[in-house]
C-alpha cells in the first residue's frame, strides 16, 4: 500500500498559511485568501518553500498590520489600560515567589490581573483593592484580613523574604496607580478596554525570578537580569510600535511604568549603585524614545 504525498502546491500553500498567521485574524478573514492566491500564482513551478524575501515580507507585514490594528480607539484610554496592565503584572510578580506561604492572596492578585487583561474593570477594582491593602499591610509588618506569619519566606523564584527590600510607600504607590487607572477607565462606559494577551502572565513569572543575578549578593536592593531583560524588551517594543503606528498610546503606558519604577528607586536612593542608575537609564531612554517616535515620524513624512 502506497502513501500519497502532498503536491508541491499543497505543501507551499500550507507554509504560506503559517506565515500569514503573523497577520491579525480579521485581516486574514478579509484578505487572506486573496493574498494567498497571489503568492501561489507568483511562485515558481515545483517550489515547496517560500522565498526568504517573501517570508520576511510576510512576517514584517504581519507585525505592522497587528500594530496598526492595535492603534484604534482612544489612544489615551488604551495607553492607560496598557500601563495599568503592566503595573498589575508587576504586582503579581512580587507575590509569585511566595505562593506556597500565601496561596489565597497570590490567587487574588492573579485574578486581578486576569480581570484587567479581559477588560473587566469593575471586577478588577475590588480584587486590586483587597490585594493592595493586604500587600501594604505586610510591607509595613501589620496584619489585615487574616494572620500571616512574618517574614514570608519564598517557596521558589526568589531567595529573599516578601518585601524585604521594599517599603510600604513603594508598594502602596504601585497599587494606587492600578486603582486610579481602573477608576478612570470605569468612568468611560462607552468604550470597553481592549482584551490583552495571556503573555502578560509569562512576563510576570520572568520578572518575579531573582536570577540570573548580575549584582553582588550582599546588595540590599538587588535587581535581576531577567527583570531588566523583560522590562527593556517591553519598552523597546513599545518604542517600535510608536514609531511604526505613529501613535502615542504605547508611550503613555511606558511612562506609567517608568513612573512606578522611578518611585521604587527613589525610595532606595542611599542604596543605589551604578548598575541601578544604568538600569533606570535604559528604561528612561526607551520610554523617551517611545514618546518622541510618533512625532518624529510625522515630521519626516511632512518633509
């Protein structure tokens, strides 16, 4: 019994369809078949692999299309929601290493991020408020809602007790940004926030990880290389999106996150080293680039 092999056209079509996944679903539904027909007609006889230039063009075109698809609706409201999402993910990252000692509060923080991601502002408000009150109380060494043995030792991802290198004001400022942003978004009933990607949970895990270390172990306020990599990548993507879409929403989100980070560093001013300043400078340059990119692109187009 012989097994029928797919024709070269079928193999090539399947590979083109995989590349077309770079485009948003709505774009593929409206133009995917037409674009696929053009690609197949222009392909040489017997070809089974897309040309490198075609593959690169489809991938970059898909990224541009996704960015343009995101740049719809109110720029300031969407940028505010994106900034709130980033800070909510950082709040979850602070609790993740201690899930073994305080599973309920870590779960509530994860549910708060879930509500933010799905655009459920009214559900995210009480979850963020309750979790924030508990986090600030623990950072201040107080008990609220339930009794938690202090200090809270980590179960994984970190080697330091909970909020050992933070302060109640820093923790309160992070949750205050989330709550104020959610209140503003809740006042806009005409337009629901956009649904965000599940990848934010992966970013929270990476930020929560204390390694690989790039500071001495005796530093009272250490920063992990994984946190720097995730934050720099996120702000770099924001700057690229601002440049390509000529839209400032990602700049607003970057500014919100930079503000929260700056407050955290300011409260540890006496403990900062050149590495801390370099870390802040990287984030500040990327956030500034995101803020300038849309306007520089506009001037370039008018010249």
